[in-house]
C-alpha cells in the first residue's frame, strides 16, 4: 500500500513539473504568437512595416518600406521580442510616417538654420570624398507657383531646377538608403538651376528631396557606375495649398 501511495505522489509531482514547463514555454511566445507580422497602412501608397521574430536565432527584425517596396530602415534586436498591442502598432505606424515624410530626425533632434549659400553643403559626417560643385544654368520662365524638376543630363550629372516665387525656404538633401547624407542645403532663392555631379557616388539607390512648407518633391536616383548611367524616378511631387 505504501509503495502504491509513493508511486502516486511521484506521478503527481512529475505531471506538475511537466505542466509548469509547458506553460513556461507557451508564455515565452505570448508576446507574438505568429512569428511574422506585416502591417499595411490604410493608404498603401504611403508604405508599410514588417515585424518578424526568429526563435531559432533568438532575434527580432523590424523593417519599414515605402509604398514602392523600397526598404527605408531595418533594425535587428537580439534576444528580445516585441509584444504587439494597440500601443506598439501605433508606435510603428508613427515611425513609418516619419520615415516616409523624412522627418524622423527633425522631430526629435534639435537643429539650427544653415546659412544661405550658392554652394552645396556636405554634412561633415561619413562623407567619402569631396564633390564637384554645381554649375549655375539659365532658369526657365517664371511661374506664380513653386515648381521643381530633376532630370538626367549625362551619366554623371543631374540637373535640378526650381522656381520659388514666394521665396519659400526649401531644404535640399541627398542621401542613400542607409540615411547617410551627402548634401544638405537650405535656400530661399526665387529662381535656380544647377548641375550636380554624382560621379563620386558608388553604385546604388539614393534619394534627392526638396522639402518646403507648401511644396514637396522626392526623387529616387539609381546610379550604376559600371554602366555610367543614372535613372530618376519621381516618388512625390505635390503642392500643398
């Protein structure tokens, strides 16, 4: 009888330990039951983000994409998972909005006015080499509305022109997909046209943006130094009255 009682006690203890282990394993994944999660914004043209947790490598990857499926930013977190909730989804959506609108840094980091100049100003961080300054060209006929245009003129140069009748402050930037900036310039010039030499940039995708209070223009530059070619895609060119 004692042997039977001891066996039952031992069996009960084993079952309790087994249940505890199973519960612990399950709770580890409560934060994100589905290891892959994709969020699409209501306006799909504005981009989306993806969240993926790999339990084999014990890592989580968060990726943000534009409406054209271009990777804007990606971050990998070791030994951590992100618990999806209304709050975290809202945070990811806000980060995506800032990435798409290109104000992730300006909304969080204090900045200062850049003095107006006719020269391109390179940010003194991680700049691989100096660049040939732009050549000033004749500007087309004036218009009552701010207009911006970017076109390829050779395998190493693009022409940026704009008409800014209200002298609106325009911020001109050129960066790669890793948010490494090569040019940054502010201007209130009413009429401008210039050639930008990009022969020193390595092969890859870049983004040239002209941002103003009422006018926003974003262009994707695909540079192939082997073929000495440049392709320009207009991502956004709109007027906000």
